[in-house]
C-alpha cells in the first residue's frame, strides 16, 4: 500500500500563499494519479486538484487560477502551490493516490490549513 505524508500547512493571512507537499513511499509512484482534497469544518471532503502520471491536471472551480498541482516522479512528491488564499480555503488538506480514474486507494493523514487575519 502507498503511504502518503503531507507537510507544509499552517496559518496564513488572506491573500497569502502556502505550499503543501505530499511524499509517497512507493517507487511505483509514477504510475498513480495523485490528488489533493480538503475538508472544511462541517462540510464533506471535496476534490481540489488532480494530476495524472503523464502530468495532466484538473482543478475544482474554486482552485482554478490560484492553485497549482505538480509532481516530481523522481522524488515521489506532489506539491500543491496555493496563492491568493481565502478564508474559504480553510480546512484539512489530504493527499491521495489512485489508479487511473478509480477511487483513491490510499490517503495521507491530513494537514491543517487556516486562512485568517
């Protein structure tokens, strides 16, 4: 099973930036589609961005133009650069791995992002 560990969360003011990172434990990382999700207090977990092993990306409407997902298949990492953060971006962010368009097969433990003045 793929083990995923997120890092880079914290407290940031509105308009600020954060860079999350997810490190995967497996050497076959490059074959997985990777994704970032978030769960705001009292809400369901929602998909934020995905990146296929070929590097094709997809974003939730709320993330388009502000967030950038990428991957380094040699370091087994999936960064999520978040710019112009808004209070609505507050939540626990999770990294996931999946095969193709299937359901996630592994989740990270989650990391808190708080956008507040």
